C-alpha cells in the first residue's frame, strides 16, 4: 500500500450530514422570513387600515371629491 | 496513421512529416499527450494527490492515443476525459499499449503489493487522463466571460443611444410636465390609495406633501 500522507476522507453519510445542516437552516430561514413579513408588513398594514377607518367620514370624503370636480354624474 | 504508430513503438515523440486531415488531428493529440502533463512521475514526487500542478519530471514517456475522433458516441463516453460528474469513463485513457505497458498490465493482475509507487502512478496515468486535482482545478475563464458580458452590455448601450437620437419618434403630449402635473392633481382629488399609498402622503390641509 502507499505510504498514506493524507488522512482517510469521510466516506459515508455525506448526504445525511448535509441534510441535517440544511434542514435546520431551511426551517430557520422559512420561519424567519415568515415572521419578518408578518411583523414588518402585515401587522403595520392592518394597523394603518384600522387607524384610517376609525375616524373616517365617507360623506365628507365624497363632498371633497365632488367639489374637486372628478365626478361626471354628481357635479 | 502507420507512421505515428511506428514512431510510438520506437518511443520517440518526433513527427518527421507533416500529415493532413485526421492524421494531423491525431498528430496533434500525440503532441499534447507527450507534453509533461501526460507522463507519470518520478518515484520521488510520485504523489498523485498533489496540488493539481503538472508533474515536474517524468521517468518515461507514455504515448497515449485517444480514440475520441474515431468514435461516433456522445460525451462523456467519447471524450476519454473523466469529469467530476462522471468520474469513471468506460474506456481507459490509453488503449494502445507498448510492450512495457502491456507487461505492466500483466503485473497488475497479480498482487498489488508488489507494484512500486511509480508503477502504480503509471497504471493510473494509463487509465485516466488527469487526476482529480488536475481535473477540478479552477480556471480564469470567468474573467473572460464577465469581460465579454460587460463589453456587450456597453455596446448595447451605445446602440440604444444612437436609436434615441435617430430612430425614436416624438414624445406624446401627455408626457409634458404640465400634463403630468394635471394627472397627479386628479389622482390626489380622487384620493387614490389614501391609507398607505399616494394620497396618504399628501397633506390636504396644507396642500403639500407630508414631511
């Protein structure tokens, strides 16, 4: 046999090792992205809509638009 | 073809006469094979698991003939070269062996413990074109590719500039500043997207954009 100068490399379980690392990483990434979206985008949007409609007067809004002249059927 | 085989058996890498066509192709292959890349190494540095550099010295020249050109098969079978995705080609790299090589092959049929390091390396070189290190080594091709990509993007930019000057028709009247301002005013009057969008950023009391 050759005078081995290198240590024997990993021969088995290569896929399992990779999967272990990457499955954990995939879960973390997926949950992280979902959480970031929920708390960065979805919740602020819900709050913005709630705040807007809390004090919304649709008739006043309509009157402003009518005075601005954008309607064809209500001048 | 005969000339090449003859010079093979003599063991000399000289090609005294200029050949044509297929034979010239084979001649080129022979020349490339007989560069220091193709030979086995001295027992002193017979380490095949090295850095991917070509062996610096050789004790004897193998003249290997790659039969790729004579076959009508698809890669990877025909290239005689292993790839990372196909590391064990069907056929050995050297198929036409000299006497020494055939003797070595006979010796290989016995116990491998009797083979010296140089012989093992020689057998490897008979079987394979390159080591894994040589096969996998990086290249600078990416620089060429990126350079060409940027060059053509730049060229395209020049072409579009020329087109702007000489080809494009006049702009539509609705794209003038005055018209664009009128369109924006209408959008704000309609209160488009008043919660998170355009009208949400407009201050209707002060008639200006919110800070």
